[in-house]
């Protein structure tokens, strides 16, 4: 029954049926999904899901231990281990080959590996690849004998700090909401406190140049401090769990069909 409903919804998404037309006309899209359609992302992810699981299973069979695998649209972050050091260095190449081979017929899937960081290179004091960026997060490998991953807020070199002017016509609550929202983003993405304070200092300087006062910014920062980091992250995790499980919450429509497919890298199917 569920499969039938999903097929019906997919047919509807790939067609153009509008009541205002005198006749019902379907336009079948032969390649890809509709741009801008709310279901396009879910369909694309669902298409890749089976192939990604096969890829991770094959890497596991080749001796790789997948600690983390995350993908957002076409950005992929993977953390893996291998007992054989030189073989571990080929993990990214293997993952690239397997992903590009998911569509062997049309060759529509193409990824290219970016730079990576390696504990083996770090131990050998090869420092040319000490950090990677994933979305708005910078991941840094620190330490020598005892290594650990630290995270921070990533900003491109061309970032121009374009924020709302203090004298704009936007509601004041909206402006203060932007400040608090950015603070929470820094708080949750930065693992060391100095990284959080550095991000806030840059943000504060940019806002002062836009006409905000120090008192206004301090008021907006109220309730967002480093000591609150664990609590903020727990709140975000709880919201994510509720959303995945079809839980309630403001703006939630209980009549909406939610599709949740749990997957843990390395776990047996």
C-alpha cells in the first residue's frame, strides 16, 4: 500500500496537472526531477540511498571502517580508518570511483575528491593538509601523539560581511534575531572556546561598522554564552529527533507523510 502511494506521488510530481486548465495535460519529464519542486530533493536522495549503502558495504569489505559518512546534496564528508596506512590513503580514490559508478548507464553522477587530512601525514609532520571544509564548518586535525578533530566556523576568503544596516526599515526584532542566530551557529559549530570568541569578534566588528552600538549587540548576545553550548546542542539534537520521528512542534502538519530511513555506517543491514 505504501509503495503504491509513493508511486502515485512520484507520478504526480513528474507531471503538470492544474485545475485551471480546460483539459488535464501531463508533461512527462524524461530526465531528472523538476527544479524547485519540494519533492525533488527527497527523490534525488532516495535514488542515491541504495547505491551509497552498497558503496559503504564494499568499502567495509575492503577493510575500511567507516566512522562517519555525511552528504548534503553534492557535498560529502567521510571519516574512515584502515589498518594498512598506504591503503588508507587510497580510501578517497576508492570512494570517488564507487560513487561515480553508481550510474553506469548514463554517467550522470560525477564527484571529485577535495583535499583531505590524514593522521599518518600529521605524524610524519607533513602539514600541507591539516584542515578540510564541509559546508560552513572547518574541521582541523590537531595534536601529534594524541590527535583529535576540532571544528570551527568556515568562511571563504571572499566573504564580505554583508549584514543588515542598523538604520534599515527591517523590524528591530528581526535584526536582533539575526545576531542571536549567528551567535548560536558559532556556538554549535566551534568546538574550542577561542574559535567561538574569534568568530564573534569578527561578527561584532562588522555590525559596529553597520551602525549598531556595543550595548545593542551585548543585549542581543544575552543568554548565548560558551557555558550554554552543551545545552544548545542537546536542544538541536532533540528537535532533529522529533522531526525524524514525525513528532509535533510549531508548524508541523500531522497529516504529512514522513519517510524516515535510518542508516548507521558500519552496521549490518
